[in-house]
């Protein structure tokens, strides 16, 4: 289908997280009235998930945005249902309620599945983080807990929340004059190595200043409550509580290819799903190793450009060139991190007290960040 068609391009986006909404905004910018976008999602709101790490410490809850309003602003149709399976030859998505949704181009923004890696650890779930950790913070303040281990599993995971929770917990313990030993155990070869050497060294100094011990290149198990074994039992530490990040797996749904490691969707440099026609994917569900909102948005932009080019609405699309930008919440002054990514580690590296991107949001997304910033400004002015 090209722009010479009298009908708009029928685009179906599955998922209303960062990748899905960024793609919808990008396609509106690239195609205007020449695209007809539908968004399939079971939820009714978009939660600004990176800020949920602050909720157990008494901060205001992360922002929630009604999807109905977002879809209306984007001139998109919101379909409240769940994706079940894909009939790619017929270009039809089947939903849990029995619906059949035809498409000209499909963008899968399914997200990753989260699983507890360690039965004897408290696994972080950002959908109910306050519920999980509020009692722990109270126990630290009451001096019932004196040692913590934050464990990052060896599988696909985004490690930054573990560092944020460790730093904010250390700050809370200091403010309440509670004695607390914190250890971060990670398979990374340096703290947040994905951001490159300069940023990693700066984070390492920050952790040391806050009395946090970091054990790197560590592949661990949690064989019992408060016990962590490292490198097949070569080393063991004992703590009062173990907090772990979840292990991430791909969506593994019928009709969608899945890779050998973790079931993630294989995509090419234009975020087209390998082996399928007119099907694209972006975000945590793809086989790109870094699971991060900013990366998801960049993949969504890449896919949107490829879809627009396929429809004859844009020139040859640029390939995906990831730039990772993040804010590390510390319980005090945040740190701003950025890197150009090659081969899994940052090829350039920055850490500072001021952002290098605008707006300075947790999710550095070309279209979604300024859109949400505008919504926030309107909400604050009418409060």
C-alpha cells in the first residue's frame, strides 16, 4: 500500500505502554490523515512506571494518564481487549474476546513478561512497589532490619531500579539514624556498565559515599531466606532481607516468532519482525538486550518511520541507533546518565547533575515526553 491509495493506511498497534504510545504519536506526525491508527490494550491508563520506585518512601504516586484521553488526542481508536494470536498470512490479529482485527501494518508493543527468579527473595514488581516495600522501610526505620541485599539476576533485566532503591533506602536509613548495611549483587562487570566507563565510575563513587557495597560479575542463587550464594557457592553472604529484580522473558504468543533466549521477538535494524511481512515490534518484547523506556521509544520511532516508508509517506527510514538516557534517583540530588550504545556497553559516557535532553524526563522519548509534559502542565494549572 502506498500514499496513492484513496484509503488511509490501516495501522494496528498492540500495546499502550511507552513503545505503543510513542509509535502512535510518531505515526500521527509522519502520516497525518493518511493513516488510521487503532490501539489494542486491556488496560485503561498509562502509568509512568519509572517513578514508582519513589512510592515506598512517601513520595506522591507515579502519574496515571487515561488512555481514552490519549487516544482521543491522537485521533486513534482505542480497543479495550487483549492480544491472543497472530494470523500473519491473513494479516489478522485475534483477540481474547474472539475479535478479528485486520491490518495493513502491525506494530507489536507487547512488553516483557516478569517472573520471580528467586523464590526466597522479595521480587520487585513496579505495579505494586509501595505495597511490597513500605513495610520493609518501616522495619529499617524501627531498626528491625540491619542488612539488605539487592540482587540483579543474570537474565534480561533493566538494573537501574535496583541502584535507585539501594540509594534511596540508604538515604532513608541515614535520615532515621538506623544502622543498615546494603549490598548490590550484579552480573554486570561494573555498576550500570551499560552507560559506559565514565558514568559507571561516577556511580561507583556515589555508592561508596553512601556506604553501599557492590559485588560485580556475580551470578547468584538465593537458596534460602537471607542467603545469597555467588558463583555456584564459591561465596556466600547472609543478610536480613533479599530484594531481587524480576527476570524478563519475551511474550511467546502464537503466530509471532520468538528467539532462542527468553522468547523475545527477533527484529532487524528497522524493527521489522524477522520472517513476517508488514509486522514490526518495539520495546521490551524485542530481542534487543537493553530493556528501557527510552530505548523502547527509539525503537517505536524507527518502526514508525519504516511503516511510513512502506506506505510511501516518508523517505527511506534510518536504522535503529540506540542512545540511552536515564535519570538515577538517589534520595537526594538525581544523577543524569547517557551513552551511545554499541555491543551492549556505552561507547560514549556521561554522568552529571543536569540533564542533556529536553524535557528532562525519566523516559526520554521524542514525541511521548513532550506530550506528557504538556498534559502535566495543563493538569497543574487547573489544580
